[in-house]
């Protein structure tokens, strides 16, 4: 009899070691298991799983278990049964744990297939940690040394999760850290297999814990996503110049364009960057030359960012830049960008103007004149000027005095207060 390593797994492996049942009952049980699997997969996966499950079911019923699908076929079916979610929760009602409940054969194949157990979402909370830890550890053991993609959610401190993960740190290639109410940082310096890291924070502001987590990154880390955070130039001064030296791709939320030159100093090997947030103009000009950056994608907050010249392209020289994508910028800084192209002499291949980037045909024609091979992409609403629209909106909205008078007629004692923008209909505006 196989013994389970956790309470959770024992619940989903009740069929192991049972006495031999009559053949008809075994057939019915396996067919019932196939129905469980059918119901446990997503809509997109269902046709593929249906096809393979029908083959298994028809052969099982017709030949009374004389035909056993090869392990390779079952393994392929099992992989299609996995949810499409980026990270998996250890839930007995869905794969992969569901697959261990159907019969002995299916359990053996599922437990012995490491690629079923390579994605996991883990939580550090005050309650039931021991039970969860047993389940997590069993799951990770079944990954069999394969690269792991993990999401860790912390509501207390990271010590218990870090201790649990210690035997597996050289397997972890992708990591997402969710900071809720954390007492301290999550230290990753020894995670030498880590290639991708995403940091999220929720509610409570654990800035210090996050900053210390990011102060010493693994040497092989290449991609860092911090778009749920907000960094100004002053905030980025916390990190030493060597802290992010190995990064090649960064996604970051900035409070002011002054942060961008600092990012380039922190990341000398950066080849692509996605920058979102409040793209207020440069206030402290600092000339920066970065020879490795090839892709710059930025999207501002049209409601919070200041309109006008950015000042960004006045301080940058990027001789290897190939792709520029801009969204929600407002008026495009044409002269500034043209001088940047001339100064950088970069082999720009693609210039993309998304929504709410205002430019003219003449301006775009000048870019092509400078770089004849340039591919320009302009989305239909790219010339929509949000700042001008909001200014016009204030002068064009009619007040509804009659409606307000009707309310006073109904309730003569009503004290009616009308703010200047009270007639603005946000629902209709969004539509």
C-alpha cells in the first residue's frame, strides 16, 4: 500500500490499496473518473481532453482493461488537463491532484510526471501553516528537479516560506512575490536559477521590505517586473549602482521621468524597458548614453501627467535603439525626438504611436526622411488630445437648472449645493 506524505494528499488518494473490486464496478469507477476529468478542465482544453478520454473509455469498456493506454498517452492527456492559470493551487477538485484520485494506474502516472507539478501558488498566513506546508512540500518534491514557477503570497513574514523552499532554490526559475503585510524582506541572493521576478504589493505599504528584497538580486536574474510599485528618482537612489547590473529587461511604474536616467545607470546591460506611470517632464537634466538599450515602450497616465515637452529625449543618447512605442503621452515632443534621432544615430526600425499620442503627418514624415527604412504604426485614435478635450468639456457642459428646481419644489427646505463640475457625467464620458 502506498502511503501519502500529507493529510491533503491522503484525501485525494483514497483509491490506492483498495481490495480488488468486481470488474463491472471497476469499469464504472474508471468511467466516472473520466467524467471528473472532463468536468475539471477549461473550455478551451475540453475538445482535446474529450478526444483522448473517449479513446481511453471506449477501450476500457470494450476490452475490460486488457488494453492499457501507454504512459506516454496518459501523460499527454494529463498535461492537457492542467488549468491555464499561470500558477496552480493545490485543490483536490482540479488537476493535477484530481488525477491522483481516479485509480492506481492514473495516480502512478500523475505522481511520476514532474511537469505536472512545476507551477504552484503558496501562501504564508497565520492559520493552518503546518498543513499547507506539508502539502506544498509534497507538491515540490514531485517536480523532480524540473524548473519551478512559483507565486508566493505573504501576510506575515517570509521566514516559513523561505525555509520550506530552501531545498528547491536551485530549481526556481520564475518567481512572483505578493507583499501584503510583511514583517521583513524576501532575500533571493542565493536563488541562482532565478531568471524572472515579479513584485506586487497590496494594501499595506511594505516599501522598506520590498526595497531590501530588491537590494540584492540573484546574479542570473534577467527580467524584473515592478509595475505595481511606484518609483521616483529619489526612491531609486536607495539602490547601489551594482544592484541591478545583470538585468536585461525591466518593467517599472515611475513617478516622473527623472527616474528613467537613474534606471539606465542601475541597469547597464538593459536591452528593453517598459515604463508606465506619471510621465512628468525631466526636472533635473542628466545626460545619459546607454549602448545596450534596444526597446523603449512607455505609457503615461493622461489624467495625472503634465502636458508639454517631456525633456526625456533631450538627455538621452541611445545608439542601438530599435523600437519605440508610446501611449497616453499627449502631444508628442517632435523636435526633441527628432534631435534625439540625429544625435543617437540609432538604427530605429519601429515607431509606434498608440492611443492618446498627438502627432501630425508632417512630423511623422520627417522621421521617415531621417530613417527611410523606419516602419511607422499609428493607431486610429492616437491623435486624440485628452488635455484639450478636458478643457473643452468644461466650457461645453450645460447645467440642468430645471432638474435642480424640481427637487427644491418637492422639498422646499432642501439646501442645494452645486459644485463647478457637478454636471459632469463620468459614466457617459467613459462610454
